[in-house]
C-alpha cells in the first residue's frame, strides 16, 4: 500500500511521531525485559541456572546484534529509504521475538536475541533520521524528546510485565509472555508504516522532487499546496543542498571517513560522541540489571527489587518529558553539560553510600539511583538520540548516523557483558568509573560541540563549512524567528566575517 495525501498537517506529523515513538518504546522495553525475567526461578531452571558470565552473554549479545544492525543500515538504508528500512528492521524483530519466546536452550535464546538486536539496530539508525527529516527545526528537538521519553517508558513497562507474570511461576509462561509482548508493538508499527510518507529529503536526494514537494505540503497542513511560496522555498533550500553535495560527486563509504569540504569525519566523530556519552555514563550498567543491582548490592528480595525498579522506571518516564519544555530554548549543549555534571555527582554519592554500608545509606543509595536516572533523562538521553541526525550532511547522513549508532551499541555490548561480573567483583568501584566518564563529558561538550537548536539541517551544513575542526564558536541556539514570508529573506548570503545567513535563518558564530 502506497501513502496517499489523506492526512495532513499536525495529524500527519503526529502519526509519524506515534510510529517513531512506538519504535523507541519497543527499544526501551527490549532493554529492560531481560532484567525483569532473568531472576525468575522458571527462567533460571529453563537455562540451567546461568552464572554471571552467562547472564552477561545472554543480555549483551542483543546489543551485539544491534551493532550489526547499525552496520546493515550503514550499507543499505540509502537504497531502502527511511520507511523501508524501518519495515525491514521490524520484520527481523518479529522473527527474533518468535524465536526468543520459544527458546528451550541457551544457544537458541542467545542467537534469537542477536537477531532481534539486528532489527532494532536498523530501526535505531533510521527512526531518528526519518523524524528529523520530516519536522521543522523549531519543533524537531521537542518531538525527539518525546521519543527519548518513550524509551524511558519501556523500562517500567517491561519491569511491571515481569512482576505481573511472576505470579505464573514456576510455569515458563512467567518469562515467555513478557518477551512475546514485544510483538504487540511490532504489529502496530508494521500496520501503520504504509499509511505514512517517506522522508521528503530522502525523496529529493533520489530525484523524486514532485513526491517530495507533495510531502512538504502535506506536512505543512491541509491548506498548503505545492505552489505555496513557503513550500517552494523549503523545496528549493533542500534542492540547493542536494545540488551542492552532488557537485562533490557520488557519496562513497570511504568519504565518511575523510574530512573534505563537508568535514565528514569531524561530523562523524562529533555525532558519535553523544551516543558514547549515553553508554559510558553508566546508565545501562544500572538499567539492564536494576533488579539484580538492588539484590546484590544491598540485599533486597527479588520481588521488592522488581517493585522499586518499576517505580523508578515510572518516575524516569515522567521526568523525561521535562526537556520538551526547554530543550529548544536552552539548547543541546547546555542541557548536555548540566546533565553530565549531575550524573557524575550522583555516581560519586552512590559510591559513598555503598561504602558506608548502613541501612540508612543503602536507602540513600536507592534515592541517588532515582536521581541519576532523572538527571540523565533531562540532557544526555534526548541529546544523544538527536544530535548526529542534526549535524550530518544529507549525502552521508545515513552512513554517519549508522556509525554513531554502531558505536552506541558496541559500547552497550561491552558494558552489559561485563556488568554482572563487575557488580560481584568490583562492588562500589564500578560506579567510580562512571563518575569519571560523566565528569569528562562536560569540557568535551563545552569546547567542541556546536549548537543545533533552532537551526535547520541545511543551516548546520553552513556551520560546518565555515568552522574548522576544533573549538566551536557556535555556542547558542539560533534566533527564535525562523519563518518569514518576505522574499527578501531569500536574498541573504554568507558575509564571510561574523556570521552567515542561510535561506531564511541567520547563524551567528559570535554566539
């Protein structure tokens, strides 16, 4: 079924956001579901009471699959399109979910988690790009915040699903049902995709200008037509960006790893950074194994650990909506810096409370786990999933984001693989490592990361064309007024000194 212009404006944008949101909700659910069932007697009996090493293998091989999925997206998504890639990724996850649910052997569970991860890896590359390319700069960040909040919702959902199905123990239904529930999200995604349009920027890149113009008009609203000046202006800006990149020749894989006029390797490194910050903050050292973290660090029962983990997850989801109200005003840089500093402080306090070892300090440890998740959700979480898609040039956007997502999943694999053993053998020292990493993110972000808030994707091309690799001068969000109907705005050009004007929006390097 091919998309037709039946839904327009906010309804169409909301529909795209809903499908993207379900993909991210599924992503969060997948991250938490194994931790919710791995301690259940029925699961442990089914797989011969796995030790901490085997727990790490079963959990982390999903992330290894996600890494391979990002590589698949790197190789294929420019050909499949954003929407087509998400469809392929979702079908692969359907197969992986069926195999996980029916597992009776450790090897089947491990391989099926790799397969599910491949599908999710493909989706986590393409979902942020599809959404970023379909929304305007003034609400792009806010919409991506909603998606990251839905990642947070997936954690408590999987935890409470495991807690509810625990009542079926010792039947294997207790752990099979939470895993099978992934299919519910996948069915909705696969039903909804055919009714939504492809990314207009991807269509432009593949010379489907008329289709792209129709999509631009549909996204604008039911009163917009393909002949409206605003639609023509947006189409021409994207077309100019595509033409400029074509003058450089056809994009190759090796181009992503060279600097060149588009500063590709600079953008790849900067885009991969927030994905790495996400993982090396220590979030998934806690999130994947939150129930057993409480069990093994402070001796709580399995049931109480699940309940506290679920409550933490609900709070995590609720507070993760807050950046919706300030991320465009404050900008990506400021929220990332404050979030990283706060996360570092929380990890220091977690270490101190575990070292004290009293009953009171143990509950303070739980409180700082709650606070860590909250502060993480206010900055590192949303920025990590939006930044790369905002700074990569169109011709290499998919490849650059795929590399960033690949670095995310490879880091996740390493962290999740070693965490169960590290909890047993390192104890509080594990959290010192995360405190140091979070502290290091603060100066790195301040000196090297240009601000993307309230700047169009094409404006960011100009930012990188006029800055060399190193300390950035573009440190504040773009101007609040992003749209004008005056044709004279189109006449503005880069003046080569203090700033530049791209299309209808000014980019000031003095900021």
